[in-house]
């Protein structure tokens, strides 16, 4: 029995320091890294797919470790898992404390090998650092009125003695910022307790739009509450009155009181002077029929100044109005035009409107093209119907089949026919008489109607039809030369003599 007690410590040291991993053994550790608060429960599980001979847990405060199993209660923590026979080696801590901070190791040994195998988990028991401190331009307390547009602003946030390491997120107003951030400086202040200090700087060229916004840093640490994790500084950026295009005011009514309101951006508050022609009216004063009340604050850097005109006249509308705004950083002059007309409607067309117009135009062209195509081909709603030809379309004769009964391609009328420009330049080779058709129509073709035909010797006859119309109630009407526009392609088969 005494020999057994001598062997056990030696075996423990062997499992702790001499164990090596085997390529055939994979230890599933859940989790490998965990952050908890003091008092939180902790569970660690090492699992393999074979039966275990023992489960050995080494804690940060006990390098020799503990052998634990389902029935072993000597360790300061309890066994966790399905059992050694299932390949589970784990532990459970009901309430974590600072002594649990550090590295936990599970040592495994099997019946099939003399090697020991290990899984590791880093447990971080959080320690709350100091509250966030922000230093602006190397001063803990800064006169924020000293900042002007274009100045370089530098702020530093820091926390001390925290565990785990603290990170910062920066905001300008409600928008997170990354420009101008330095790399965080992390310092380990206590190696035994793993305590760290973190600080980070932000540098920014101030703009007028930064005025009245908070620049803030938020520390990411589980131990800090909402107040302790926030450092911020409200920016008060000074700048002269901002220039602007002329102001236009419409809808004033002659004979009524006219109120002309203008908003100027500046910080700090400017003073305003209105000039009407050669008359100058200062804030809080009246001149003749003109009054300028004290300016009103719209927000931190926008100020409304108003000119009141008693009983507006046509001559008042034609006057020249200017405003001079002055603060400690500069002066700006603004022109104001007034009118009794209604405010014009903005005639600009938005991008989406332009896109819709283009789409509609394209669809119209596609629709027209489709209708013309269907009409020319006799398709869709034009199928089987007699439709008058459009100007420029070929006649029914021209659109007839262009193949013979033997399937051979025909010579088309358009390709081979040429109308004589001079009717007398060539005589027809043959004149065919055309008999009047049997009809009750009072308008008939006479016996003088004729077809001037010319053969090309290949079975195609080119004919020019000279039509003379005669009505029953008068002499025949002969069409002019220019009206002889009907042509026909006549196909005939030669008869062998």
C-alpha cells in the first residue's frame, strides 16, 4: 500500500509534463477559451472517441492536478460528462473566483496505450479595470471654446488594470469612426494576475459640421457598466458666418405686412445689419417702415434674422436688400430678392422620371414596329384579312409566290423589270387585246384597252396596261401618261412547234 502512494505522485507528474499528442487521437475541447465574471458557473469538457482509463484535471492553482470520475468527490470541482467509458473527461465549477483565472488542462490516458494526451482551456475571470478616462489635447480639462474650424483635435482614452484586455470603439455623434485612430497601446501591468492597461488616440481636423457633436470612446469590457465604459467630449467648433447664394422670397402681398426671414450659419452668434437701399437697420431697431427684431437661435450654429416691412408697396419690392452678418471670426454679406409672385415650381426632372420616359419611348417604338411587321406579313390580327397597302409596299402581283410548279425559283419582277422612261424608245414585241369583262358595272373597259407586252425570251412577259375608262353617261376618259402605273409579271410556257 505504501508503495502505491509513492507511485501515484510520479505518475501524476508523468501525465502532466511527459504526455504527447498522437496523430491517431483527436481531443475535442469545449471550449478552448472562455471569459466569465466572478460567481459565474464554468464547464469544461475534453472528449475522445474511445474508452478512458482515467481523467486528470490540472488547475491554475494546483499544478499536480486531480484525478476525477463520476464517483470521485475529492476535487474542488465536480466531474462533467457521460462517463469515462464514453470517452468524456470534464469538470464543472459552480461559482468562479479569481483563483480560477488561468490555464486548465485535461490529461487523458487509455488502456490501449501508455501515452498521455492533453487538452487545454484558457479561463479568464474578468477583473474590472478603472473607468474610461479621456484626455483632450493633453489636458484632462479643456476649454472647448478654444477650437476653431481647421484646428487639429487629439483625444486619448485609457483604462487601467483590467482583465481581459480592453478594446475601444470610437464615435462622432452617432456614427462610428476609424479615420485618425492610432493602434491601441496594451501594457501588461501585473504578470501574475494577467492585468492590462489599454490606451488609444484619435486625431481629427475639425470641421464646421463637427460643432455640437460628441466625440466618444466606448470601452469593450464585461466588467464595466454603461457609465464606466464611456468617455466623451462635446465639440464646440467656432467659425465665421458661412457664405451662401442670394436668398429669394416669394409670395409677399402689397398693402400687407411683409416678413422676410433668412437663416445664417455661424458660431459664435453673429450680429445682423439689414440694408434697404441706403437705409441701415440694426438688430432691435426700426427705421421708417422697416423693423429688425433680435435674431433667433435655430440650433447650435443657425440663426434666423427677420426684416419686417409695414404695408409693402411696389417700390419696396424694387428695392435692393442686403444683410451683413458679423462675429468675432469674420463677416459675410448676403443679397436678398423679394417678389409678390408665387414661388416658381421646380421644373427639374428626377433621374427616375427620365428612366421611365425612356422606357415608355422604347416600348412605343417596339409596339409600332411589331404592328408594322405583323401587317406586312399578314400575321396575328392581320392574318386572313384584306388590308390596304401602305405607301411604298409592293402590289399583290409583286408579293405572289416566286417559285414555279416545278419548285424552281422565279425571276422576280423587281429584279428584272425596267420601265421605259421614253415610251417611244422601243416598240412592244406583241400587243394583246383585252376583252371587256362581263359586268353590270356602268364603268367598263373598252375594246381599245390594251396591254403592251414584251417578252425576254425566257417565259417572262413584261406588260404595261393602258386602261381607258368609259362611263355610260359620257365620253371615255383617257388617263395621262403619268397615270400608267400598273405593271404585271406574266409567266407563260412556250409551246414547242
